[in-house]
C-alpha cells in the first residue's frame, strides 16, 4: 500500500492500493460511516426525467460509506454509500453511488472520529511485504534504494569521480567504482532481504554493474536491468515513475507465494496435520486460531457464489484477528494453479490438527 499523505487531525489518509492484498486490506479498513473520496464515473441524465440522453461522466465524489464488497469476476472493491460532496451541476448530492476501487486507483479515506491505531497499522505495514532494491547509476553518480509497497527509501548514494575520457587511468577507476557499488548493493541485499534487484541507468554501465553484482547475490534474488536517462536519486525516481517497480513488486509477491507453496507441499508430505486446504478445512482451522500462514487464490475474493465470498471474508477476518500471515496469489502465477487445484485456499498451521478425516502420526 502506498500512503500518499496523512492528516490525522482531520482523520484523513490518502492511499494507492498496489496489490490484491492491499485491496483486501482496504475492505477491512473502510467501515460504515467513513468518508471515501475518489475519481469515479457516474451515469448522468440530461433533459427531462425519462427523456433526453445520458452519458457516463468522470468526476470526483465523496461518499459516506454504507457497505463494501468484492465485485464478482473482478479484483475490484465496491464501496457504496450516499454522495456528500460532488459537482453541484450534476445534482448528485444525497444520491447513492458505488465506487469501484482497483489496484493503482488513488483514494482518500476520512474517519470522522479518528483512526484507531490498529487500522492505521494495517495500512502502514501489512505483514512482511516483498522488497526490491533499485540501483540507478551513470558515469557521474549512483543511488541505491529499497522499494516496498509503502514507498521507496534511498539508503546509499555517491559519486564516481572518474578521470576524463582520454585519461589512461579511467578504466581502472571505473572498475574500482563498479566494485564499490556492487559491494554496497550486496550489503543492502543482505540487510533488507529483497526478492529482486533492478539495476537501471543509461547506456552500458548498468550492464557492467549488474555483471559485477551477480556473483555477490544469493541465488534466490533475481537480478534485472532497465533503461533510465540518469543515475542517482533522480534515476531512482524515474524508475519508480515508469511503473516498472510496481510490476517488479507484483512479481516479487508471486515469488513469495511460490516459496510459501513449496513450504506447504513439504509439510503435506512429511507432517500432513500441520497443513490445511479447501475452504472448509482452513476455515475450521482458522476458527481455532491455528492458521500461521494463509495463501488465498485472488479469484476467491470475487467468486460468483456470494456464499463462498462470505465464507472467504469470514476466513480472512479470523486469520487477521489471530495475526496470521495472509498472502494472495493470481491464478496466472505458477503457485496459483496449484492452490486452485487444492480448493483455492491453503494454510500452514501453528500446530498439528486432525481435520477432514486426516490421520495424524
């Protein structure tokens, strides 16, 4: 979740959801009576009622929330309520409106009575979020930053101080600078435990840095290169603005889901009573507070059967209340297909449980 601004005196927080996980967090955070302000589209009728034309008009509205629900067949969250602010010329005040909140859509949430600490903490840190390291480098400067769902933090930067192009010592100085950058990045990777590293910059220098860095990285960390127009802090920001990091973090979340699925399969073979799968089994385990890690196919959030959606919501709220790690995975991801074959929900348990007739050793 990217938090754009906070004004807790007026109970306002502006956010941009960046993953399906974030959409579900908003579902748990937005409550009846809250005010939600966002850009939306509304059908507007022109002329006498029942005559004339109508058109879908984009506008910014604020609604007083009455309920939220996941929309079937999509990853969107539907937020329904009465319009309390909007363009007067369209006569929308006092009428009902439903906003569709999707990944990448900015919105402001206002809680008139203030933000409970627990709900604010949900927005600020939803469990262990996947991280990526960005390195932006050119022949003048470099910067190293850590990107998570909440934003980007520059942790190291410096200048290369290279001699002129005709100076015979330039190549040695460049190799020295590249070695320093690679060592710095390796230290950040060891400390931050990211799932991927992106080396960005103009020309071929980024490839030289990536080549020097590659043997210093753990095998689990993926390494990418990308083109930006400059190095340093400005290069980091350019990389982020281009949206590459959002897709990289989505991939990081898929890698995280893959590792969780591997852990689940290992326990299924060796300690079958330490895992649960299918909605029935996992919901039973969650009601006992036994779920330690939960992996949910994102399709389950918007299942066409409203009863399934209700039970998934109940499961997520139970898991959340007992501080379980909650992760979502797309059906398109390799781990997603395996989760789907197991009923769309799998869990690693805190202790062994006999569920659904399983025999425990």
